[in-house]
C-alpha cells in the first residue's frame, strides 16, 4: 500500500542494460505500487531481449540506440517524466517491496529533504550518524525534479551521478536522508558480467566516484565552507588509509581468509562465491605475515598522525569562523 501523499506526481525510472533476466522482478513491484503516476524503463542499448520483457508491463519504454551508462540513461528518463518527484531504482535489485518504497519516498513527499536514499542493510552505513563522509551510493532513491535540474551535466555521466546528487542535495538544496532496507540485495558485478569484466566495471565505478568527489570538494563547495571542507576531505583520505592498514593487520594476525570474512561478512553472506573477495584472499595469502604486519602498522600510524594534525587544523578553522560570526 502506498503512503498517503499530496497531489505531487511521482515518476519511477529504471535504467537497464541487458537485464532481461532480472528486470521482471523489479517491474512486478513498481507497476503494482499505487503511489506512482507512471513507470519509465530506459533500455540503455541492450543487446538481449530486455524490451520484450518490458513490453509485458504497463510502463513507458524509452530505447537508446547504444549504451550510454547509468546516469545518461536516467537523464533520458527524467526528460520525459511528468512527475515533480522522481524515484530511481536499479534493474537488478532483489527484495524491493512496497513498504521499502514507502520508506524511501516519505521524507521527500513530505518536504523534509530533497532526496532520500535506500541503503542495503550494511553495518557500516550506521556510521553516517557520526561520520558525515560515509558514502551513500544506493541506487534506490527518491528526489525532487528540481534537485536533478540543479545538478550540473558533468555529474550526469556514468557513476558520477549518485555522488553528485548527494553533494548538491546537502549543500544547495533541502538536504538528504537515508533509510536502511533489510532484505534488499543486488547482484554483484563480478557475478553478473563474469569476473574480469565485472572487476573492470567495479574499478571504473570507483574511479567515477572518486573523481566526482574530488571535483566537488575542490570546485563546487560553497565559498564559505571551502577551507573547512578541503581539510575535511583530507581527513577522509586518512580514515581510508587507516582502514586499509587495519585490513593488513587483521590479515597478518588472523589470516587472510578470516580477515576478509570478518570485514566483508555481509557481502559473503549475500554471495558466498564473491570472486573479488576470494581474489583478495589469494593475493594476501602470497605475502608473508611479517610484511603484512609491517605495511599495516605503517599505514595505521602515519595516517593516524596526519588525521590528528588535520583535525587540529580543522578545529582551528571552525574556531576562527565562530569568532567571526560573534563579532
């Protein structure tokens, strides 16, 4: 049952590339959800029979002649959408329910935020409550069309889009929130495309996310917050370095396989084969425990020192800004 909403129309958009084997499960949910005024599927240059599957459902199909990537496919859907609010979802999501859609839509429908992101149930995302830089990269999200229009075209390319939307919702609109979605999972890239192609796609995705984040921090940050945010971004990098060092230390003391199982238990439960993670076990197994411990210790110590220095500078900037406000 859809939540009681205002007169605002909500358009659901699914960008899909060669998802004929999976999209029916998603459309079964979307087309029976009464809160959507329309459902749009963008066939992003698929070479399988995706369009034939989609034709069985009461949806609007937009076909792109060649593959452009997720962001540009979403843009093609938004271009013809009639709703003031948008709901994006991946075509390979598993476990999506009407209740989950309600949870994602509610904050945006009621005007509390410009965007709400649905996250798979991972313990790490609870860090969002205390660490503002925890990435919210879920494909299931509700947002205003105004926020989409606000986002520069540079970020409407491949996997830059989610990072860009998060940033512009926070700094140039009414903010964003997220909800946890227990039971909702997604087919990992290595399993869907094969290990080699899936790994290449994962690396490309990470590259898009990092390049978008760097550009946002350096060139899109509101002027009043630029100095503080540059330091904050540096702190983010050191936290990542500490985490990598921790992986090396666990691998040295408990063994590579146990380290991966402890750190990525959710992913392994979702996909026990997880090619990328077992490849990581293989790589770590070829390095001696002494080397792993040494590298891990250096990474943790050096990044901790840099983090503390940046934190001190960050606090100084905040104090200076506070004094300026008080004058």
